[in-house]
């Protein structure tokens, strides 16, 4: 499909059938491992990507938006700053990007979600090895990664220990990165060992937005 065809807002999701470039799939898969979620839209018969970031991460969000927009995957109008009131009347400013709805994204939703008590729960697919690329790893780290002394960590609190162990195994098998699950107050996170930081940085940094380099510390 051409970009102009994909970006036609009146095109039914059943006509948005791909094929999708591996970079687009890598971006989506990396962000779903992190903060994004895939929304199955029953009326439209397709799935869309929903990506949100606080105003502090505006450079990263605009990079994400432009990545999709120039390829015809979302509205060409840039996302606008929104305000919401959280607990104790705390004001939070954020941006949100919705992709167009694609029936050809349904397989991604089926891969990443299971239905429990009428709600969809995000899971780690058993075949994540096949889909984790340097770009998806970088997007996942930009979403949920942080500096940890001389190393780094990735927040994975919404996943089970078994799923986190699978992710650590994939990092070792596919990228030779030594990472282990570590318990914290909210569950378990992935700790990337100091001896793997140079290698990890060399893999993800070429794909990262400069404002996110601080997450890698001195690496």
C-alpha cells in the first residue's frame, strides 16, 4: 500500500492490510513491551496502537509520531498537549498518539493479549525471540528503561516472573546481553549487568532519541 492510501482516514480497517515494514513492526512491538497498548476495536474490526507520554518526554513522543505519520500510519496533525487531574488533584500534562485502525494488526493483538474476565491482559508472547530487534529493544528501553548506578534496568512490573525470565533468556540468546530478573517494591524488573552495558549501549543507542541517552549513563 502507498503511504497516501494508508493515511486515508475514510479507508475501512479491512482495507488496511499491509504488508508492514519490519521497522514499523519493531517500533510497535518495542512500545507494546513498554507503555503502549493495542486496542482491538470491535466495531471497526481492527486494532490500533495507543501511545502516551508525559510532557517531559516530548522529543521522544514527536519522534514516535513522525515515524508513524510519514509512513501513513497515523494522522498528519501533530499531537497536542492534554491535561488530566490525577490523585490528590495533581495535574499531569501528556501527549497521546492513536494510529489508524488496521485489520492487519489483529495478529499483534492476539499475540500480546489474552482475555481474562472480559478484560484483555498484556502478556509476553512465547515467540518474542523472533520479533525482538535492535529497534524494538531501543524503543522498549526508551519507554521503560532507566539508569541504575553503572548499569541499567527495565521496568517489567506488569509481567509475571516467568515472562520476565523468558525476556532475559532472549536478551542472552539473541544479543548476548546478560540480564536477570530483580525483585522491587512493585514486582520484578530486568537488571542489565554492568559487564553487558557496553554491548547493550552499542545495540540500542543508534536508534535512541538524544534526549534519552541519559538512561544509558556513561555508556
